[in-house]
């Protein structure tokens, strides 16, 4: 029986290769961000508030912050349209759509942080992943570059004025569902704490860690 595959920006990676990618070396940034530095903690569960400890998580992820970022993010959170995006919202169930759709509400929340309060893609996506962990993927320059061609092509065929990064990520996530499930089982049956912690992340985050590893490899090659 063929090994399940993860489909990422036109590439296929088997579960065994994805497992190796996650294990070598252990992702200390993941431990700091997703588990606040302690694997005994729970992964993010979502909320409608941004608190000071959240910024410590971002720093442990390697995201540079200054006082203006913190101040702007706290202000953004105070006025954010949280109620339009349920805590349990899932990216797999949020396809690209126009005004009034769950996608439009979700991207409005993201744009509120990224553009209105000028926090940029990395900070906005990281903060919002903590608050909607099954919905918002973590994005950075490497991942944007990795998905850029497909996001632009999909936008052109969908009459979108902006590249559809969430949508290409979402489609890959759906296509990779059997592989993500198999990877989660493999991690959960391992005998180390890091693997067990990875197995407890949301599908969006677990898949995103693999995407980030591939994107970083592509950037450095």
C-alpha cells in the first residue's frame, strides 16, 4: 500500500520524509511558540483577547518585536471583529468567497491586524493563529515566496485582486488530509515528547510546520 502523501505547492512529500523533516533538528521555536516553552502546556485553544504573554510566544518563534508592535497589536485586538469569526472556525471549511462569506469575515479579521494596524504578515498571522488555531496559518516571507506563483494564478482565475495564499494553502491542506492524519499517528506513537507535542497541534499548524520546512529548504537551495 502506497504511503500517504502531503501535497505542498506542487510538491509531494511522503509521511516518512515529513516525519524526518520535523525531527531533524527538534524545532525549539515550535516549542516556544505553540507551548510557551513548556511541553506540559496545552497548544493554543483560541480566544478573543491578546495578552502580553502572547508576545513572548512570538519572540520565541523568532519574530522581532518592538514596543510599537506590541502597542499596535493590543489596540488592534481591542477593536477587532472577533465575533464574526467563531473560535472553532476551520480553514478546511472556509473556502474563498465574496462579501458576507466566512472567508470574507476571516480575511477581514486578518486585514484588520495586518493593514489597518500595520503589523505585517508575520506578526498578524502568528497572533491570529494563537486566537484561531484551526483557521489561520502562520505565514512568513519564505512561505509567501514558496506559494506565490500558485496564489497569483488562482487569484487570476478567481477574479481576486489579491494573491490567494490562504486558499492555495487550504486546498493543499485538504488534499493532504490523509497524509496529515498518518503523520499525526506516527508522531503520536513515537517515544519522545517533541513528537507527542507536534501530534497535538491543529491540522493547520502541523501541516504548516512541514510547509515551513520545505519553504525554508527551497529558499536556501
